[in-house]
C-alpha cells in the first residue's frame, strides 16, 4: 500500500485509565478532513468520530507496536458507504478493544489510524525465489558465463507459462530474461507492444492470455535446445504442444 503523508495527529489520555490512544490521520489526494479524527472511551468501548470534505476511500485501523492489530473499516465514503461505515461523509465507529483474532487488546500505546485517499501500489512478491525452477525444458551456457534455463509452470491442465532464467557461475539466480522486466526502455523492447493507461502508466500487452505471455508466438518445445549468441541474444525454437499435431505459432499482428 502507498503510505500517504501524515497531516496531523493527536493523543487523548484518560486520567485514571491505564491506557492511551492516539488519533492519527493521514491523507492523500483532494479530499481532506472536515472534522479531524477523535477518540473517546466509555467502559470497554472506544468511539472514533471524523468527517471528510468529499467522497473518498477511507481506512480505519488500530495500530500497536507498528502493526495493525484490528481492521475496523475500509471503503469509499458517500451514499453507498459499506458497513460498518455509515452512509455519508460523517462517521462514528466503535472499537470493542479486541484485535482481529477476537482477543482483548491492551490499548496502552495503541493508535487509531484514519487514512484517506489511500491507493494500492505493488510492494513485493511474497514466497517467490529465483532459485526455484519449474519443469526444466532446456539449459545452455552463454559466452558471458551465465547458465540460462528455460522452464515452465502448469497453471491449467493444458496451458503453460514459459520462463527463461539466468544463473551465475555459482548457481545463484541472477535475473529473469523472459518475460523481460516491465521497466525496459522502448529501444530495449522492440517487437513487444505496450499500452498506456488513462493515468499515464505504461504496461506490456498480454499477447496470449491463456499462456500468460507478453510475446507473440511464445509456445516453446518441451525439449528445447536454445542457443546463446556471442552478443548474448537467445534463439529459442517455438512449436506446438504435440509434435504430430498441425498447429502453427501465434502470428497475429503480422509478427
């Protein structure tokens, strides 16, 4: 998630109560707070109130020790605000002093976070390792000392996603060759069509949706004898799944 800038924060402390809560608000985008977030405790319940100036996405959570302990609400405020948010721009939520697992949480040092206009952004892939190979279909050493492996993973019973990975002389994952990285400059991705989205982002065209491939004609032989040229170009034969079946490569677009 994109972390929006903090615009204000405050702390409320109840005299004899052995707990304190901060009401922290963060925002990004045109919408702002008409009334800044505030918290108040009554017995075993904590009320959180705030209002915004315009319809916008909102996230309300209880944070403790740097982690979200309770997800209270999230959604777009307006005429169709999802529960437990109320319809409209003014909000009043209740926290029962429990975490997401239903266990009572000591509120000492906890923060009620209210975020506006938050947008998802790619952060990282969890659980992936470049050392892992799917079913290997061919390996070849290049003049640069790299070991190139072409391998595929079965995502559907009859469709495969092909990958070419490069490993250094110690057998450590170095980089992925195919499909190429998404930040290639135009002169490095000739023959690889791209599109521009309404917000100005550029991304590659998925040529073959079932194979999850960015490149045309990207069905490779199961036993593949690729070649690495002296200038580090890969030559990879393409073909159909069954050698005896007459099926040509995907040449739509004249490629």
